[in-house]
C-alpha cells in the first residue's frame, strides 16, 4: 500500500513538481499574538462557502424555477425528499452565518489595517466577494417565491430603480419585466446558481492566491515593537489543524440551528395581496432599511430615498477604497481616525439593526 | 527599442492597416456585445388594455373595510368608508412599490413595508411616500361595483 502510494506520488511529482508546493507550504508561518483569533474568520467563511456550494447543488436536483413550481418544489423538498428539510435549512442558515463571518472578517481586517500596502488587492477582492455575498443573499431569498421574498424583491429592485439615469434600465434588467413576476424569478435563479457563483469563484481564487503569496498581515503596533520578530506557528499543519477544529465547531453550530430552528417557508407569494404587517428584510439589510424609514420623503431638491441610496453607495465606495486614502497606515504609522470610522460603522449597524428588529 | 524607419508609402500603408484592423476589432466586439445586451432587455409584453373591471357586489363589501382587486395585471385597493362611500386607488405604494392595505383601526391606507400612510383621498400624509396614490373611478350599477380608470 505504502509503496503504491509512493509510486503514485513520484509519478505525480515528476509531472507537476509537487515538491515545490510542499516546500512552499512548509515555509508558510502564521504570526502568533493577542489578535490571532481574527485570522480564523477568513477560513471559516471559506468553509461556509463550500457548504453553500454543496447544499446548493443538492437543492438544485429538486428545485423547480417558475411562479407555478418554485414554492411547491421547496415544499416538496422539505416534506417529501429524504433529509430535504435538513439540506434546505442548512443552506438558509449557512447563508446567514456566511454573511456574519464575512462581516467579522471584514471588520477585523479593517481595524487591524491589514488592507495597507501591499495587501490592497486582497482587500478589494474581499470587498467584491462581500458585495457578491449580499447579491447571493438577495437573489436566493426570492427563490422559494414566498410572500416575504416577493415584497423584499419588489422593494430591493425598486431601490435600484431610483438611482438617477441608470436606475430604470437596471431595474428592468433585474426584474426581467416592469413588475416582479415569474420573469424575475427565472433571472434571479440564473444569477444565483450561475452568474454569481462563476464570478465569485474567480474572485475567491485571486483572493486566496494573494493570501498565500503575501502571507498573513501583522498588526501595526506589534510589528514595530518586536525587535526579534513576532512569535509564529507553521501554517501546515499547526494552523490548518486549528482551522479545521474551528470549522468543526461551526458545523456543529449549524447542525443545531438547522435542526432546532428549521427555516420556515412561509406563505406563497400573491401579487394581489397587501404587504403583511411587520415585514422586514433579512437582518443584514435591516440597518439600511431602517435608515430609509427615517429619511423624509423629500430633502431639498431630491427624493429622500435617492439621497439615502446615494449616501450608502458613497459610504460603501469610500470603505472599499480605504487602502488608497489611508496614507498613514500605508507608511506604517498608527491611524486612530480609521478606528473611529470603523467604530462608528459598527455601532451604527448594530444600533439600527436592533431598532429595525424591535420596531 | 529600435524604431524602424519607414518610408512614406510604408507608413501610410501601416496606418491604413491600423485603421482597418482596429476598426475591424471594434466591429467584432460590437457585433458580439450588441446581441448580448439587447438579449438582456426583456421584450415588451403585449398587455391587454383594461379600462373597466367588475370587481364584486356591493353587499359583499362591509363598511369600513378595504380589499385588493385585480385591475388587469395591477392591484387596486377598493375601500368602503365608514359612511359607505366607495373609493378605489392604485394599491402600489408610491414609495418603493409595496402593496398597501386599508387599516380599519386608524381609518387610513397603510403600507407595511416602510410605514407610509395615505388618507382616504389617496394623499400621502405621513412616512416616506413621495406622491399620492392614483385614484380610480368607482361606479355602482345595481349591486355590481365597477372600477375604471380615471380619465
């Protein structure tokens, strides 16, 4: 057995030089310090993404797109297919946990200023993946064709529609029609299972290659203080094993959530029913939704919602471009201003999410 | 890099080729992208123009209540006020496209999505809606209620 494996290994090594890769992995070290915990959130997001791919493919085997079939097919998956309830519940829960871990990963990178030179591209690709993740969430939400999803999609695509100049064509492109109907469902299905995964995989590939090439970033203060260099641990196998342990914990958490808090299907969408009282978007859109409620209908010359959307888009753009305007961190100096911005963003999101949840 | 020295006719030949080739490239890219982009734009659906719809019987609609009726492909809110008046408005909220409802408890039209409120004339009175709801004409013939476009 051993010799057969060795034979196969040398056969492969002769052709693709595996030895180089193993040497490269062996030389990779992860810094050990009081903030090391944050290094695990990128990995766990990757793990959750893999779960989404696997459960998503499984759901694809039974899901039927279309106004007449979508709701019924999810109902069928949940009530008739072996473990269908579990797969669907895991897919929904993982979607939410994925956004959460990606968010934690993003904020930790922001506060550590790990986006600074030379990791600007890693930050940008990460942010792109975050926006794609929101797109995944938004498009996937509609696929069961239930009441909440129907109105969430109406509002979400209508918001796209208020953007000056490109708004209307963008809205029609998203909806596949003037209204939200079966055409929208077909499109969102296409985005969710083909367009977004395709783009996401490419961006993820770039992100991972960059992380491997450049290694883990070290926090600014620690880097400057230590003369003898930071304590480190080998990536392979020490860090990887810790990674796997964390993944196992998350998998257990997911199983608990999926089994004890199964994801509901709700009522089938009816284009001729009123929006139900207490309707809310998914939690990760809640803070923006809540803000839109407080902006008056008209602000000087523009509509309140146009103002709100432009404001959020502008803030998102600034956030994404932080490696290019935070000159101080790039020079290796402490920049408290960034911490205040990050803190403001975190508090704002938490505060408005709670208010949105309660009201 | 060594620059080739070209004679006048060679130079003009090269320029000619540049224009032809880059023009060809633009045409190629255009001829690929144009069908793709126009494909993404959904074709116009031939909608049947609805001008008047019979929506129900007067005896089925209580006072101080509202109901959504189909007007072609659009939802219309039919409200019967406490005094028994019948009014109809587009049920699509002017804010972000949600479907509104009649609230008995405060005698107003309400949108659950962002807490927008309209009075019984369809005027936006509170919350984010920027415009009033479009009004439809309601005609009662015998016991039948007809809703039609307000021209």
